[in-house]
């Protein structure tokens, strides 16, 4: 049951971000592939020769890869007038292919335990003297999801930026001609 909760939390975090895209009337097919590409680079930079690298490095690399891919998508859609479906499908294929090429289609092993604990850890997990789980605790991913939902709610409902997102989804022409 805890594995299901962890997996649902991970996909739900992505859904919070996709909510912004869907409200504007857009679509993004590349989210999963960009996550895979960012995860591959992050895993590489916290394993093998980079095992002692501070955790901020692989996390920053993953964030910059996600931002870079999103920036490419956004520029090509907004200024290149490429339809979102086509652009994000191309990015999906490019990111997934880049992840396969970078890893040579092989798994990355021997990750830094602290890096693994970021997503696989549990708050309140306790063990008996025989190293058996006494109290399972709550997966960290649940807390990340709750934080993502709260941030999404605050942005969408309590900021000017959120009102603009809803306005674009309602009518792009009207949203661009008025100041909200």
C-alpha cells in the first residue's frame, strides 16, 4: 500500500504542474520524458565517480534540464508558432532518446544513499532490534505532493499570475488585450 501511495504522489506532483498547462488550453506530452532525462543526469552525478558529490549538484542539474527543456518548448510554441501537440511530442521523443543514449539503455546503480532517501525515505519509520520494520511511517513523497498542491493553489487562486492563467484558458485574445 505504501508503494502505491509513493507512486501516486510522484505522478500527482507532475499533475499539479500539468494543471497550469491544461487551464491555459495547452497540452504537454513531454513531461514524462523530461523527468526521465533529468533523473538520468541526476542519478549519474550522484553515483560512481561522483558518489561524494553534494546533493545540491544532481538536484540543480535535474532542475536546469527541466527548465531548459521547458524553455525550448515554450519558445518554440510561443515564438515559433509550432502547435503545442507537435512541439511537445518532438521534445518527448528527443528527451527520451537522449536519456537512452546517455545511459546506453542501462540502469544506473550504486547511488548515493542520501540521494535515494530523498524520494524513498519515510517520516517516522522505526525498526526493532532485529532490524525489522516496527512502524512504517509516511513516505516523504506525500509531503512533497502536499507542498506542491499548496503552492499550486496559492499561485492559481491568490496571485495575479494565476488570474492570468485562467484568463488565457478562457479566451486568449481577450486575455492579451486587457490588463489583469
